[in-house]
C-alpha cells in the first residue's frame, strides 16, 4: 500500500502548487496507483506424521501436522507513473515507487475435532508463518479400543497481519487402528518348549519378552533361561522363536505370554497353556504308583457283593447241621422211651 501513500503525497504537493485540479484527473491518478489486488496469505497442510505409524487399540500416539505458507516470496511491484495534469498550465506528475506485500500467515487457532479419538491439546495463537516457511503442530492422541480406519479432522483459523480472516484450513487425516502380537506353541517335548511369537500389527514392535508362568509359584521347572527370554524387536508381519528347557519331573504344565512395546505403549499378548509330556521312566513310575494304589484299595462294588454273599451261605450251613443234630437227638430219645416201656411190662 506504500504506492498509494506516495500518490497521495504527490497529490498534496500538487494541491499546494495549483488552484485548479479537476476531479476526473484525481480519479485517474488514483486508479493508476492500484498496482495489485488486496492479497491474502495462503497457508495449507504440507504434510503430517503419526508416531507410531499405525496404532494398536488403546495406544497413545503423536500426530504432527505441518503447515506451510505457499507464498514463496513477498509480492513486489514497481510503480512508475508519469502523467500530465489538465488545466495546470503544463504541470506533470512523475511517481517512481515500490510496493511490497510480505504475506505472513498468522495462525489464530488450530485443533483436531474429537470423535472416536481423545485429543490432549489444542493451539491458540500458534505463531506466524512467513513466505515459504513451515510450522509443526504436534497433537497427543489416544486411539479407541475398536479396530478400524478413522478420519481425524484438522481445523485451523488463519489471519493476515492486519487481523483480517483468510481462508481457513479443513483437512482429513486417516489413522489405522489395528494389530497385536500372538504367541503360538510350535514344538513341545519332555525337555523343551518352543514358542513362535508373531507380530500381526502393521508396524514394528520393540523390547519383546516371552514370560513363563509355571503352575507352581517359584517356576522351578523352567531351566535355561529362567522365567523369561528376550527376543528384541520384531518387524511387522514377522515372527521370532523362543525356546525354553524344562524339567518335567518338577512341572507338568506352564503358561506363556509375550510382553512388548509399541511406541511408548506397553502391551501383553494372549496367554497359552502348554502341557509338558512325561518321559518313559516317569510314565513307568506313575503306572507303578497307580498299580499299587489299585491293589491296596479294594473295589467298593465287587467287595460289597462278595462280602454279602458269604454271610448268607454260612448261616444256612450251620442251620442244616443243627437240624440234623436235633433229628438224631429226637430219634435217640424215642428209642429210650420204647425200651423203658418194655421193662415195665
């Protein structure tokens, strides 16, 4: 707008030096001073970055939105006006000036519309972006527990340096919420358990451990290494093997799980229960113990049936003998009576 100021100053000089200037001459001069349209800053979303690149359900991440002033340089234009003023007895106006528009973009407010995500922060009076300059606006976000593809809406209000509103920014950012780590038994023997840890997510996981939780509290059955094994980092779609040496004389089953980090977030995988098979000697010992227990402990059903039969047979035999003895005694008494009767006669 400096060109307009120069024009007005020239007009004041002209008014002071002459008494007769027509209105159409002034309008014509002012129209020549309008060298450029009223410019407005042009800011837009240049790029964005999410860390981690994808989120697992419930993850906390950082979404950084980069704004850029697309005006690559200030607007400059030279003003060279030379005109004769009618009715001034030969007076001539000669103006040589330069107009410069810097086009700074003032970020009045910037935020992300909360829908399924939780957003921790917003920006008020975030700063000024000069021509061809950038500014980063990081947002702390928390993903929902349900997997899916979500669209986050970024909104920014832009003004020029004269506090006049410019074109605002409305930009949609896709965010993927998916993935986890699973642990699967691969090979189980009487001396070793091998587990496969699979990263089913779309980004890498770090600090992966496989933890053994044995049926007894002190975990004495896990030998080398004890209780946990470090696997390091596992890339997306890849897996790693964890092998545990076991002592099946001290344990019969164990529960395993994987713990890992995804960005700053700590997670646990599914748990898997593994049955440890017995060795040949151990099986023989257990079978011997079972046999001894079967011999020392009578079977309730058969014992009760055999026991009930014997008492029924023994009383019957004794009754038969008693009846036979009674019959013999009766016969003897009858003979004695007969003999006694004969002697009396």
